[in-house]
C-alpha cells in the first residue's frame, strides 16, 4: 500500500497524518507532498522523518491512493494526472464535489456508490458531513421535507491564518494580521465563504447542494446560514427538520444511537449536550437537544457537533480509503 498525501504540511494535512497513522491501514510507503518551497523538509510519520516531495515526483511514484488537502486549484490541476495513471484520488476541496460524474461520499451513508472505476472521489464539506450523518437515518425512516440550518463554525475550518488571527487577538498582540474582514475573538461573523449575488455565501450553497447529492434527493427544500465563531474544537449546527411522516422522539433517538459514527448526548436536565470543546480530537458526530418543534407538525430540532478537522475532513477521507481497501478496489 502506497499513499500520497498532497498538502501534508497544512492544517488538515497534519491531522490527516495523525489519522492515517492510527488507522487500520497497512501503509508500506507514505509520500508526503507539499509546495516546492517545502520540498526537502520532513514530516513525522510512525516515528520516522519522511522528506516532503513535489507533485511531479509523487505522480512518478505511482501510489495506490492520493489524498488531496491542498485547495481547489491544486486539485483541478493535478487530480486527473494521478487518476489517469490508475491512482485513486480522494479530494478534500470543493473542486469536484458537484461534478455529476464524481462520487461525493460519506462512507456510512453512500459508500456503496464506489467501485473500481471511481478514480476521483470527492470528500464533502466539513459542515455537510456532520449534518448528513445525523440526517441520513432519519431521512430513510421519515422522509425529509425541509431543512433550516444555522451553523456555528470553528476558526479551524478557515485554515492556519484564521487560527493565528484569533490567537493573536486573544493575547492582544499589536498589529494583528486579519484573515477575516473583522475581529473574530469575542465576536461572531455571519460570513462563511464568499457572498454570491443572491445574498447567500458559497459555504451556505455547499450545505444545500451537497446534502441533496449525498442523500440522493434533489427534492429537498433547504436554507442555511453560516456563522464563524471564536472556538477551536469543531463545528456546531442547529438543524430544524420537517419530515413527510410523523415520528416519535424515542424512535428518533433509537435511530441515531444505532447509526455508526453517531454518539447521542441528550440529557439536558443534567447539562449533557454536545459542545465543540469536548468534540475536539474525536472522530464521532455528537447529537443532542433532540426535541419536537411545536410550531408546526412533523418537525424536529437537533444540535449537531463534530471536530471539523477529523470527521469533517481527515477521518472521512481515511474512511474512504479503508472502504476502497476493504472492498478490494485497491
């Protein structure tokens, strides 16, 4: 098993190294890939220092799988070059997600769409992944009619420069370099991605479009508001979901508890509910504040939290690799 990790020095890439190291995969060779200015430097993997290489050399090495965490432009420029050599590419950017011929995969939900010919596979947006994990078993049981989503997204979802901005603001460093258009510490910013002509942002558009594709239901009515909040641990989401069928809360909890990768924390009387502080570094999706919306029939409220660098990025990508290996596509 030979795996290339493109973007090995980035925020997601460093977490990816950790998740790969702790996975069940038997990796014989790892090819960490970074920009030309970083070539020759090293990363630590399984107690060994491994030299970073460029993309050209990584293609020449003919790995079995290449995991991309280097941004959309790199994915557009290089994914096909790997795939044309028969290499499976799992891309963490938005470059390929809405391509009709590219599978957009959360293994617990739709891993079955993968086959030996799925050479480029898209990893969904972090906020989408944790949401559809909670929604998939409920959609199967009750049929989703409409979703209203409000996200509370960690600065880690914006990358190292955003994290640095918040850290500098916290210690009152003079002349803070702004990544966001406003201060983020002691603030919330209702702005994720770029604003489009219709008043929504690209992050909100991803939640809408990717959810429909993953759940394979383009009839879903979805609206979303993305908010950046000054936390490190992960993304939180308030989800209001209207179903086609009536439901019982006990059945909702049962379905969530039995779905792989979900941990239910739903005991508000004892102050037990999901929080990003305690989701950090964990692979699960945590669901709580499960309650009926009494303002209209067949409608439910959920609070969903997950570490966006783990299940929202690195863990999901590695689970896709594991699926390919388990099904002997590699």
